[in-house]
């Protein structure tokens, strides 16, 4: 997992506290606080335990209210008719509640904007990579981002968010079967 020092560096980078813009100026301090894929994908992965590709390929319709709880539906199926979604394993298909920290940061406002604009993909600006996965381009960007934020380490990568998620579930004493189901490590 990322260390506390690395997480502080990542989430105090200009992208999260104020940058020039959400494109090439994401690492330059400035007055803007863009709420785009670059902003949300690391947070969603950290707080919900998603693999990078699971987050990158989310459809707007994958964010649903289930039993009065906002959730992310991780699935290869698409209500938008796309066929570009893939899961690592069959147990990867799952429903994950949207963490309260994401709600506090305005995640549902972002989802609502995407829904109102008729978008199918939640993070439509993340293009398909040469390997056929949306995560390819996002992974390359994230490596550069972490280095610019001063949080780089040879032992950590984007997947470190999942390791941190699993550790947090363990530390919170979440029932093992529930923790495994939330992370897509096994079906409940």
C-alpha cells in the first residue's frame, strides 16, 4: 500500500488543491479544481477498492441507488450498449457502496452532470489504450503524476490503492467474507 507520506503527497498535489487546469496544467499550482477522471479515479479506487480498469471503464449507469445507498455496480454488462468492459475474474463482478468521503467531495454531483449531458462513460475522457483497456493510458498518466507529486517509489503503483483498501477493511475489522466480496476477491 501507499504510505501515509505518499498519500499526503498525492492528495496535496495541485490537481487536488488547485491547479492551472485539468489537462497539461494538472501539476502546476493555480486557481482551478477540475473534477474529471484524473481527479476522481484515484479517489474512487482508494475508497472503493476498484482496480484501475474497473474504475476507468465505469458507465454512468453503473452508479445506482440500491436500497437507498449510492453504489458502484462493477460488471461487464453495459446498459449503454457498449461492449468494452472487462473484468479480471468472475468474482470481480460486485456491488460496492460509494464511500461517504466521495459523497462529501461531490462525487454524485459529478455523476449527475455526466448523466445530464447524456454521457455513457463516467470517465469518457479516458480513451482506449493500444492493449484494448482504458486503464493503459490512465496508468501511464498516474506514474507521471505520482512522480511529479513527489510520491514515487519502486514498490508502489496504482494498485497500491487496492492494497490500502484491503488493509483498511482488515483494520476496521470488517467481516472477512464481506471484505472479500467488496474487493472482488471472492463472491459472497
